[in-house]
C-alpha cells in the first residue's frame, strides 16, 4: 500500500512540475497595452494573516475601491475579523491616491515573507506571494494570508 501511495505522490508531483512550465504567446501587444512584469510604483502593505479563515489562494487581484467591493471580496472568509483587518488596510491604502487591489496570496501552513505586484499577459493585476524559505511540512490549521496593494493608475 505504501509503495502505491508513494508512486501516486511522485507521479502527481511530476505532473504538477510539468504543468508549471513556461508558455509563450503569439498574441501581439498593442502600442497602449501594458507590458507584463512588475508594476513600477506598486506597493504591498503588510500582509494580513489569520488562522482558519478559509478562502482560496489566487494570483488574480481584485479592485477594492469601495466598501461593497471589500465586503464582496471578504465573503470567501469564515471570519468577520479578517473583513475588519482588510477594511482597515484598504482605508490606509486609499490615502496613497492610487488604486487599491487585494488578493488571497496563500492558504496553508506558512505565511509568505511578502508579495509582489505584476501584470499578466492580458494586462491584469496579479499579486504573487514570495516563496517561503523553509516551508513547514504540516500544520494543525491553515493560515489565510491576504495582500493589499496600491497600484498607480487612472482612477
């Protein structure tokens, strides 16, 4: 049984690694299209983490320009405490005069050391967690980590 389980785990790991390769696109960028990569002038506020809050990690950032948007974004969490922390961070970020985005950057045993704001191939804002240097092998409850970022742009 252990041999079968070990084989399945190894196969899944290889398939995941193979699926994470780089892909190129033949789609041409228009002259006004933002180029993919790091967003100049973007700033990530201190990460917000809470144990057992739920949610699903995704690099796709959500525009958080109104209280209703923050509430909608926060519906994925099991804790109202996280909504309060996110709302306070968004209010602080709005003082910059830039657009404010948020994303769940991690749900797991570790809290990332930080996050970066990038544009994908379509010009959409993404917030990516930085890699944890020494990941924990297991935990009792997953930690949800949310990143709030200010992004220069037209309002």
